[in-house]
């Protein structure tokens, strides 16, 4: 699931993902990319941080669900 989200964000960043009218974290990062060196770095940094936090939290929740539901891991 997290890999699908990161793939979609990557494709949207490159411009081959969702159409420009659809909201996407990758599109937000791409739109703010030109402002990174002008002092308005937060336009890209905050969506990037949101994407990283979302993917990491999704991985942590998935690991916990796997640990709880997998009978072979129970001791």
C-alpha cells in the first residue's frame, strides 16, 4: 500500500501521474520545486514531510497488524 502511494506521488511529481486538476502530494511537491532556492522552501518541504510521515505511519500500522494477526509469530 505504501509503495503504491509513493509510486503515485513520484509519477505525479514527474508529470505523468494524475491530471493537474486532481490533488496529489506529488503535484504539490512539483509545484513548489521551483521555489526551493528562493526562500519559500516550505511550499515543497511541508507536502514532502507529510508524504514521508504518511508512508512511515502506514508501514508501522501494517507491521503491527501483521504481528497481531500472524499465528506463526506468536510465542
